[in-house]
């Protein structure tokens, strides 16, 4: 029946369960570089405390912009993670991503020397890849014409360069793929990694991704009026689901997860943060710069992902402090969960780290830690819930709760929606 998922209660919707033989995919390692912390422990501590990572922009000049804030990474000594001799061939985002992969591998206890390198893969998502390098490359062209092209910059400017850096650094010879799909890039990479693992194409896949904050990107968003305070009244800041929200604050960072087939993880005897149990994908045709205003497409993605919606206790929202997306997500949640929507805890990690195309990797790490520890991070900056978004948003401080399963939502204007269903490992 057409759109029948919109007309069913969570308990009554018929779903075909996964077969017992289908491999289970678990998360065994996390690597995080974010504006609220470098490394799993610092990130999670600040996440639960609601520490804002959004501060005045320092890396480039924003004097001509009405907006002045961003979720910038702190200064990082990349020699801590990467051999100094190898740093020379990497640009900034390459160093960020390779460092996150190193953290994830170490956290998982994975000994690559004991693994078949052809059974280890990497699937990375990035919206813009090496945006700083691209900026430098084109500045040379604008200044000197074709003779200003710098070959060394060109080879790191392509989007898949960062994935290649990671594979080369750690001798990964299995699947090597890069996804670039705006705000859904990293979630798409994770979904594909799960597919490959279930198909038996690999035993372990490093997945997630990230993006960097660059000067041209910042000014483009500013001139479009997308940055807070944008064209609206009010002060600058991220306020997901707030009645006075007035645009996004850009951020940057990287989150990498080690995904394994369960039997492989059990043989290694390692900790398991959570299980990725379902993926939902959908599209809409409302316009290149628009979201599906009725919320049907995001609702479809969530419904496809959560094979048992009755045990969804937490949603890590896509809400990014824009007038449209926050309302669309609220509508979609109500469509799928109906009365149960009031019982589900919702928060937006973007309130702390800002919005960027590759934020899904960092956010996925947050969901995995929430399931592992039974704590939901807060949405900060939001003081007055929009009546259209008036449901169980975790505000101000973290909340202890038994979380049986959670959804990670992501939406890209232009029609791409994805929802990942993560379960507490039992």
C-alpha cells in the first residue's frame, strides 16, 4: 500500500526481521577529532557537559561577514599520530582524517599485522574533501593562469585523496571508496560499509569521515544568508529546535568507526560499543536547496531503518538550527512514531560542534557512546522550543537513560535522506 508506513503505529507495522544467518555488524573502535575534544575521552566528557565548541573564527578573516563564529578544531600536533616523514605529503584534512583512523584502530585493539590486509577496507565520506587545498590550487590559476597550476596540490585536491592517504598509511588493501553527498556523505559511507561486511567482502572496515572549515566555504554560506544570524533577527549561534533559531554555524572535524562482523570481533575478545542493525534511504524532489517540507521522505528513511520502532529510545537529530530542517525533522518523527514520539529522547550534537557535511562520523561516535554508557548528550543553546518542535528534546544537560536502540538522522537539501539504526549490544 502506498505510504502505508505513514499510516501505521510502530507496534502494528509489519516488518520482516533479519534472518538469523545474517551477519551482525558491530562497532569496536572510535576515533574523534572535534571542536569539543580530540580523542574519545575528551570528546565524550565535553559532550556530556554540554561544552560549546563554537567560538570566534581565528583561522581566516571574517571581518566582511556578518557571522563571526565557527566550530573550529584546536591546534593539533599531528606528529602524535603520524610519522613526521609522512606528514609532508598530506594536507590539513588528510592529516585530520589519518589521525582519526589511527585513534580508531588503537581504540579497537586491532593489530593490522595479524590481519589479512585484503580483508580490511576503508569507506570514507566527505562533502568537500580537501577544500583548503582546492582553494590554494584555484588561487594559483586565477593569479597566473594555466601556468599557475601546482601539480603537487592537484593530487591532494581530489575528494578521494584523503581515503587514499588513510589506506596507504596503514596498509589497507581491501575496499577503498569515498562518498561525497553533502550532509549525508559520512552516513552513506557507513551504510555501504555495513553492506560490504554483510556480503562477506571484508572482515573489518574503517568508516565515517569528516570535513574542514575553509575560507571560501564560509563566505559562500555567509553570502547565501545561511549562517546565523543570516537574514533574520537575533544573535549568532546554533539553536536547534528553538523558536528563535536563525541559521547554521559551520564546523569541522572527523569521526571514524571500526566496523566488524560480530564473529570477527568475538574472536579478538574486544569491547563492543554498539551494533548497526538497519539503514534507511530515501529521496525527495522538492528542489536543489530545499527539504521535503511534509517530512515524508525522512519519515520513510527512519521507518526503513528501525525494524523494531517500539525499542527506539533516542534520536540523534539532523536538526541544524535552520527554520526548515528542524521543523521537517519534527514532523517526520511524529509521522513515524505518533504517540510514542513523546517518549523518545531527541538531541542534536550539532548544537556543540556546528554543521558540516562530514559531521555524521562524529555524531555516529556520539550515538555509539550513548548506547554503550546509557547517557544522552544535551542540545545546548536552545532555550525556547518552537511549538512545531515541542517534543522530548534533551536540553541543557545530559540525561541518563537505558537506550535499547537509537536512530542517527541525516538530511541534505536537494533530496537525500538517510537514517542509521544502532542497537545496544547484548
